[in-house]
C-alpha cells in the first residue's frame, strides 16, 4: 500500500511550485476584471480548503471577510463616479460602478492574501533552501528565516498578551498605546536574544566555513520537471495574454459593459484549480491502490 497523498507539487523540483505560485499571484493582483477577480478568489479558497481544511480556512476568513466588506463598502463613500445611482441620502450617493469597483478590489485583495497563505504550505523551508541555497545562500537563508520568524513572532505576541492579561500586576494603566509599546519592547528583546543564540549556533556549525555546502535533499531537474515548467509557463503566458485582452475591453466608468460568456475564462479556471486537480488525482490513485491491496 502506498503512502498517503502528497501536497501539490511535492514530488517535483522546487522550481515548479515557485513558478506556479509566482505566476498565479501576479495574475491575481494585476487582472482588474470582475470575472477574473471572482475566479482567482474561488480558486484560492478551493486551494486553501484542499491544503488546510475547513477549520483553518474558516479561521482565516474570520478576519479576511470583514476586510473584504470594508474595502467593498468604503469605495462608494470616497468615489462618486459612475452613471447608475443605487442610493441617494443627502450628500451620499451610492453608484453601481463604484460599488462594483470596490467589490473587485476586495476580491483581488482577499485572493492575493489567500494565495500567499497557500504558498506558505507549498513552498516549505527546505524547498526554498534547496532552490536558492547553492546559488544565493544568504538570500535563501533570509527567506527561510522570515517565513519561520514571522509566525513565531505572532505566536509569541499572543502568549505575552495572554500572560499579561492573566497577571493583574502586569496590567498597564496607560491604555492601548502603553500596552502596545510594552508588548513591542518585550517582543523586540526576545527576538534580539534569539538572534544572538541563532548566530552563535550557526557559527558553531560552520556556516560559511567552506566554499560549498551540502544539502539534506538534493533536488535534480528531471524530464518530468521540465515538462511541468514548460506547461506552466505556456499556461501562465496564455492566461496573461487573454487577461490583457479582457481588461482592455472592460471599464468601470462611466458605464460598465455587459459581461458575456467567453472561452478565455477557461484558461484561468484551469490555472487556479490546478493544485486541486493534483491533490484529487493523488487521492484517487491512493484510494485505488488501497482497494487493490
């Protein structure tokens, strides 16, 4: 019986997931079009469900949905452009074009955050070090340290806040500003102490002591990896070209054109659902192998 299903692109060269994540995120941030923004958000949500499950995705949406609503509803307050009036109360006039513009901005923002969140699962630390450790060892080390230290800093901030809330003697009387300043000082001193210990450990283990460094995992580019890269590059380039065509024919102001069914959207659908297709195919193969065993 074979092992449990892998994560997307886990069995291929790290350059493959890097290419996919970079292309998907750039397209998600640059395609200012309602259909493409909705497809990017749907694909990012589906990828998060496949990688992290329902509970962790719901925890992320708990703060991302209010951010989405804030961006969507704030834009009509500052932008009075458009020709279709939905609501007029005194000086405030809500227009359809401004509302859809804010809706598109909110979808692009949440989709970018969700794709970045999924990328942290696909691009693990060992992959980043294996990809850039030989060519750019310092850059690879810094990227891996940032991916490790930022979640650690957030987690420690929660621990410090919970400890101070439980200890009445540690509570501040200066309000939110004084409490935040004290929390920042504690986290800064904790991080500086860790950086000294980390640098001593790296020096003791011979960091930059020789010309070359060995790796726990030696990644080699195979024929299958080359085919993956060529297929992804062609798919991303085609999707970028079709997005440019769609965005050049779309305008929010003064009047939005009608949305029509177009085959070009299918290319973006294939791109954003690719991780789910890989996970689904691996689950199916794992299930069939279990049935045969």
